[in-house]
C-alpha cells in the first residue's frame, strides 16, 4: 500500500491557500481599480457614442428640414416660372394680335387710299380718252356751241357716276 503524505499535502494546500488569499488581498485593490477604470472608460465611450449619435440625429433632422424647405422653394420657383411664362406668353400673344390688327388696319387704309387714287386716275384717264374721242368726232358734226354743251353734259354724267 502506498502511503499518502496527508500532512505534507495539508501544509502545501494551506500554503497555496495563503498564497492565493494573500495575492487576492494584495491584488484586490489593483484589480478593482483596473476594472473600475475600464468600466469608466467604457461608460465614457458609450456616453460619447450616444452624444455623437444624438448629434447625428439632430443634424439629420436639420438636413431633412432644409431639404424639405429647398424642395418646397424649388416647387414654388417652378410654379412661379410656369405662371410667369404663361403670363408672358399670353402678353406676347395679345401684343402680336394687336400688332397684326394694326398692320391689317394700316394695310386696309393704304389699300383704300391707293385704290381711291388709282380709281380717280382711271376715271381721269377715261375722261381724257373719251373727251379726245369726242373732240375728234364732234368738229365735223356739231357747231362750237353744241360741242361745248355736249361736252359739259358728258362730263357731268361721267362725274356723277365716279
């Protein structure tokens, strides 16, 4: 049979226990401080991350509001340009219509004036030709007095139709 040295084992176990207890006692404050520092550092980093996240959310909300404002402004500008363009188009159409009416009216006046002048000239030319023809035929057939009366009647008749 094998003998187990219980006394030595007990002393070694006791020494090991004392060593562990002494190490735990001596290192306890340091380990606790190390873990406390570590916890504080993690808490600080978590707080910093939370603050950064909150700031990012605030900036995102502000950016979204700004984008919404810009979209509304852009829509208003587009509508303003559209309505301004439509008003300008209507004004240009109206101006063009008035100008066309003025050109037409001036053209009609010019045509009437020119037509009246041409009509008078045509009448005068017709009268002159008629008078020339009458003067050619009359001398042999009528006397001076009759010729004059005949010419006057003819001129009165033609002038009455013109």
